[in-house]
C-alpha cells in the first residue's frame, strides 16, 4: 500500500502553487488521492450509479507514471463494468 504522505506531496505542492488556504482534507474531497486499489474502489462507486466518464488530471513531477496508474485504474474499472461506455471509453 502506498504511504498517504508520499502520495499527498504533489497535492501539497499544488496548494502552495495556488496560494490557497484549503486544508489537505478539503482538497481530498475533489481529488483522487489514493493507491490504484483505492482509486478503483472509489471510482467504482460512481460507475455503479451510472457515471460513464471521468476527467482526471495528473499532479506532480512524473506525469508518465501518473498516466500509467490512471490506465491501470481504467482497465480495472472496465473489467468491473465491461459496458462500452464505461469509464469514458
């Protein structure tokens, strides 16, 4: 499992760059800050109620790794719900 403090670091950097006073727990409400397993679990709840498309942006200094992780999440969500319209495909 990924250390939440390590995963949270890009969000903290983003907050600093935006010069906002929002706490990390507020940011977590509108971001997907989790491991691949956690992201699948969280997004699967939306798929179950009919959401068919997600808009996810990467944070941090390694976007390629982030896109690879998003691809893994999308694959697993599609496996859970093989509908052609699932997860924005």
